[in-house]
């Protein structure tokens, strides 16, 4: 963060710092939102949100995978589904 002020407001992530940690630090230090947005654009982050499906079942599936912790029942279903897939491929021996 010192380098940000030292070099006139240019954000540069050190190569040994993971991207998510660097973004968390930017939020913690509450830097100018324009500088953070410029950094995100330079790193390839998008601000576009994908439209939700209009079909009710597909919308629920989408939300289940997007926010698995939102409902306890959906979270348990997701764990069961993942466990089934892992078990299936583990028993096959591939």
C-alpha cells in the first residue's frame, strides 16, 4: 500500500501476493474506488452479471450452485450430489 502513495496512485500487486488477498487489502485500506476499479479491469475482472434463467427449475439450480450456503436443504443436496459423483468415480478406479 505504501507503493500506491509513493508512486502516485498506481496499483501494482506483488507477484508473491495472491490476487484475492490483494483485493481484500484494497478493501480494508479503503482506497479510492476508481483506483480499485482500474486495477480490476487491468486484471481481467468483469462487472457483467449473467442473467438468471427464466425457467423456475433452472433458476433454482443456478442459485443453488451460485450460493450453496443460502439454504440448508440446497447445501445438503449439493453435498449429496458431489459425494455421489466422487464415490462413483472412486469406485470405478479410473
